[in-house]
C-alpha cells in the first residue's frame, strides 16, 4: 500500500446509517456513512462511497439504519456540583403530594439524611443536595420551613450542609454555623438572605451566592479535594455524559479545587469530553474577582480538553421581574407590595465590567431568569459590545421570561440564548412556584424558545445538571418539541397532556442544532466539532433508532449505542471504555 492510499484508509467506518448533522446556517447533512482517521472525520457519504476508505485494519460498524449524530453538548451545566449527587446524600426526587404538610416533607428529607449520616461516620462534613425550596414558599398556606434544629436532631457534632436542587439555597445545622463563625451578630449580606430567628440567630437557611459563600468559604473542609473532584468527573463523564452522547460541556460555576481537577485531568489526557469553565465575578467584590480572573487568564488552558474563556455574572438571585410578585407571596415573605425581585448589578457597574472582560478577550455568560434582569443584560451588552472586535459570543442563560422587544434586541446584537428545555414544560414548578409567585398569565409564557429563534438569536441548550437530573439530551429534545412532561418525569401522571405554550414548540432540526453546532459555537469550537464534516474532530453518536422516524412523544426513550470522542470509542452499550 502506498503512502497516499494509507492516508485515505480509515481507522473506523460507520456504514449503513442515517447520518444527521446541522450547520450554523441550518443546512442539514443527511448521509449513510462516515470514515474516521487519526481522530478526525475523513469522509462523509454513501456506504458505497465510504468503502474506498476501508482497508484490512479498518474497524467497520454497521449502524443498521440507525441515526448517527455529531457529539452532543451540554452548554450550561455544573458537573462539579454533581459531587453532591455522587458523593453526598441524594435529596432529589422527594415529592410533596397534594395536601401533604410541609412537616411531612421535611421528615422525608430527615429520614434520608439520618440514614446517610449513620452510613458515613467518618465524614468530617455531611453534605447533601437536591432539596426543593419551592415546597416551603408558603403558597400552600403552610409556613413551616426547614431549619437547623431539624438537622441538629440527626447530627449535632458534625457540620451538615445541604444544597437545594437549584443551587441557590443551603440548609445547615448549628455545628456548621459554629464552625463558620456565623451567629446573631453576623451582618446581612448586601445581596442574598440569611434567614433568622427572633433573636437574630440564623435559622440555617441561606439564599443566594453571597450569603451561601459566607458559610461555605468559612467552613473548614467544606469543599471537596482536587482528587475527590477527579473521581467525580470520572464518574460524571462515564455515567452522565458519554452514555448520553455528550462530548462537550460548559461547567458554568465551579470551585478552585474543581478547576484544578479539570486542568490536571486535561493535562493527563483523562477527559473523554471537552470541558469549558468560567471565572465568576461576585457583585460584592467585582474588582477583586476581575483581577483574579485576569491574572489567571491562560493558566488554566492546558490543551483543547479544558479551557476558560468566560466570565460568569449572576445578574440576579431570584427572578427580577418588570411587574411585582403576587400580593399574597410578597405578604408571606414580608416584602413590600411593589417587590419584584432584586438586581445584583446596576447598568453602570455591569457595563463597566463587561467592557473590561470583552477588551481582555473574554466571553460574558450571564444568569438571568426574570424579564427585568434580561433587559438589564441586554442594556449592558448593547454598550459593552461596542469595544469588541465583532466576534461576540456573549450569552444570557435561563431566560424564564423575555419581553418581545428584548428578544429582538438580543437577535440584533448577536447575543446568544442558552435555554434549558427540561424547564419548558407544564409541571410542578409551574403550579407550585411560578403561578403563585407571578400569576398564571405570566407563567404560561415562561421559557420561550421559538420566539428567540424567530428574533434571530442563536440558541444553545444546557441541562443545568444536577439541577434537573438526569442530563439526558433526548429529554431536552422531546421537551423542546412538545412542551409537555414525558412519562419518565416524576410528576408525569399529574401533568400528562398539559402544554406550556404550544406556540413555542420547535422542530427536531432546531433542537439538534442547539445541542450540537450552536453549543460548539458558544464555546468557540464550531471549526473543531459540532457537525459531521470532513476534517472535523470525530465526535459521533450512534443511536438505537432512526430519530427522524420517531414520534416526538417517544424521543425520551432513545438510547445511545456508541459514543466516539476524537475517534475513540468512549461509550459502548451500557459501559464506558477506559
């Protein structure tokens, strides 16, 4: 065999499949086969055309007429926070039944925690994650709220720190308060809330990052070690990424230890996906955080497996809306009648730091749920992007409510929308949180998707995992297409058939584009991955069906048969390949 023949001979050939890929302009590629060599796509075409690239040593995979997709992405998630799923007490999937008291729900959590504490006598800190703060917002007329005393009854000699499922609240015991040095004299943070008893002592419930970090940053041994995070990431990429065809993630908030774990694993070629991280600017210490980010720029980029090119800004905590919360909720929470949530940044402060970040070559990634907050984000970027070179990939994530005029401005300014399709459904949150807080007329318009596309926004998808487990992109696709809960959802029987604004449904091609090339674009990787094209990195996902022939209501059942990362098989059937 001559050298030219060798260079054209594939290491791997996927034949007899239904290749389905979308590019940035929404052009769709359909083919039968893909050839791979040296970790890159060599050719795409019919099975007959790919045969010329098959040699004696080529591995041949007959796809049996099933779909082959590009590697999928989770463009806003928190793999590092999944430590509280893998290595702590799992408090997810506790359900409050109709008419069930808050006390009964608290006891469900207590029973899990009691068993976990007994099974882990050597743990210096009892950690957990997944409890649902929405159960205790008072909308059901029951004002019992979890507190430190509930946890003290389980364990009083070791600190207990429990993240809510949304990562915006913690619930701790008295020992955690003592070790962190927090008491009745602890000043209130400017943003965030420390819930207090009559004498000023914290109840054990902390809301939003500034308040939460007052405890976590002062509690000895709270964070996981670098080595513990490495174990978390090995488990995550095996069980919750590659098994679902995911080969690209953006971890949208992580600790320094987690960042170092990513960096070391990338350097040692231990990642079976590309990961991108963020530097977070706290609105309470923006200059300190900005200087730290600037000083670290480039130091956490060992290779293409892990890099940080993004500044993360939380523009609010709870959703900040154009109109006040419902009178009942404001009364229950002790807020004035015109309370509509709080912004964390002024337009002047936000614009100042966004300009600095853009000038330094960073992307901005903003947390925004409420309509007032999204307007703030757009206002800031409209001014800040004037200093850019035109290659903006700035992102607003979550977008619970977006005014039509702000969606149009996002499209005009090339601001990306990062959406969470698992939230685009009529479910428990709509009934027990959004409707009581904001009213049904607002709630039924939440989590737009098609409106953003029609406005010219480039949309990428993220699961926000572990906020909404599991991080299954086929759940995302179905929710985006149907706007309804699917049979595997814990509240399916209650909300079966209910639709959250059917005008926001999108097509299968829209969803695939959001999960592949648009997410690659968000992370400056559209020339590397995100579509099945000759010369690109060979991220390929073989499904167990012909996806285009499957009814939208059945997409949640799709399984991944094989996942390839850089041409290497990293998932086969039910077990990842080391």
